[in-house]
């Protein structure tokens, strides 16, 4: 990558120039990563819902002891 830096009068870096092609690559990768992160979050949420529904089913069948609202909130 060929960045060009801009400095102030004290030599402190205050800016950077990124060639357009490289900027497009960077933003494309960021979008891919963001999309993958959203997919992981969705899978995690859906997995939790599925687990909860299985527990409700087991409670209804008498195979699992129900917990109180307080216990539920304490787990969060």
C-alpha cells in the first residue's frame, strides 16, 4: 500500500492520502467483515431462541424443572 502522509508545522501527522483503488479494497473488506459479523450475531441469537424453545418443550413434558423469573433474570 502506498499511503502519503500530511504533516503539520511541528511534524505531527495530520492526514493521509490513500489511492482510490486501495481505498475501495479497504472499504470492500470492511463491508465483508461487517456482514460476516452480522451473520454470526444472527446465528447466535437464533441458536439461543432454539435452545429456549427446546427447554420450554422439555418443561411442558415434565422433563425439566421450570425456573422462576428471578432465576431467569439472574442468569442474564
